């Protein structure tokens, strides 16, 4: 258990343990009182880092502001956890492919990330995470099967990495000046690419200033086996995939396949999972049944609930 509750220092930030709440859209609104209470409750339960759900970069400025995001950050900090936010490229739900974007559109997207980063650090966030995973736009740019562009943003591996690196290039100076971390979420295997190309991207991301690599999914045949290769990049690695099963989380850390474990649905079922594990109150844990009922709420766009809640 000591492995799970060993603090981790990253740059100027201290994580009280190795447990991360990954970004999950819970349909409560990140500027609402209900949304603030949702995230603060998971921080109170003992997670070290709370990553706020995917938030569209185009909404920063018109809708998400320094003023209305500060209460969320303050609520998490009041429970002694760090607060990061995942920045989503474009608008969730819109189906846009790389070839459909003009260069001006790409430039605008990069500037949207820059504005979002500025607002987030002014609100007090400890970390900013561009979302480059799960087949969404940045991940599509990296995929040779999805990125059919014939210009500098396609054709070659370096071309397919270009947009991600341009985004990190505008986010990093803003984060660094405020003492905030830069994370990057990536899917290690996808259409037309595998671990070796993902490692090439990860190494360039780290050279550009990424402080934490968030690998999702992180498991294939063993806990965090897909995350393990990224440990060679020299920065902490987050692994996600059924880490609420304690033996998987402990194996991941014991075998040094990742530095941090992300407990997602386990923290939906029981926000006190970290504290109960730390205190040895295993029989009191409300276990995630992996029934995926929570995804039904997500798909319907209504506030997420859990079949285990009574």
C-alpha cells in the first residue's frame, strides 16, 4: 500500500499520493454549484489530482472565464488536491476530420488553446491537458489512416505530430509562467500506428515541455502494459483501465509500468475509495460493478449516476 500513497513531486507540485481522478464527462456543468460539489467531493475522498472533464476550447472566453472557473479550482484546493483540466479540440459531438480543416482553421484552433490556457492558469489550475486520445481530432491528426492531408500537417510522422506540438508550444509558456503543469493524453495504439510511433510523439512532447504523459487506454494483456514503454520518456506516466481493482493498481506501481494510476468509475461509485483503501476499510468500499450504466447517462446528456448508489 505504501506505493499507492507515496507522494510524488512534479516540478513545483506535490501530489499527496499516486491516485488520479481522470477526466470524465458527468453532465453537471463545470461552472455550476453542482459541478463544483461533484469534483470537490472526489478531492475530499483522497484523490491527489482531479482532472476536470473534457472542456471545449472554443468555450473559453465566451462561456468559461477566469471568474466562473475559480470557484471550481478553489473547491478542489480546499480539499488538498491538485486541479487540472482537459482541453478538448473543438466542440464535443462535432465530427470533423483533419482533411476538412483549412490551415486558417488549424491556426484558430491553436489560438483557442492559447486563450484557454491563459484563462485556466488565471483561474488557478495546476495542470492543463490537451486531449489527444480516443479518436478525437488531435488523435485523428496523428493517425495515418485518419489524416489524409497532403500538406505540412500530414504525409509524414513529423507532419502528423505537428498540430499536437504546436498546441503544446503555445500552452507551455503560459503554464510555466504560472507554475502549472502540462499533461497530454494519448492513445498508444490506433488506426495505422503503434507503440513505436507513439513513443516518437511522446519524446517530442516531452522535449516541448509536457510534464506528464496520460496514457489511455493503458492496458492490453496486463495492468498498464501499454503505458510501460512511456516510462522511458523521463516524465511521470498516468495509467488508466480498471485501476479501482486494487491489485491492478498495485501491480502497475510495483512493476513500474506507470507513476500514477487513474481511478475513474471507481470514484464514481465511491468517492472515498482512496481514503478507505488507505485506512484499510476495504469492506466499506462501494465497488464499481463495471456494468457501464454510467455511460448511459453520459450518452443521454443527463447528470451521471451509478447503479451502486443507494
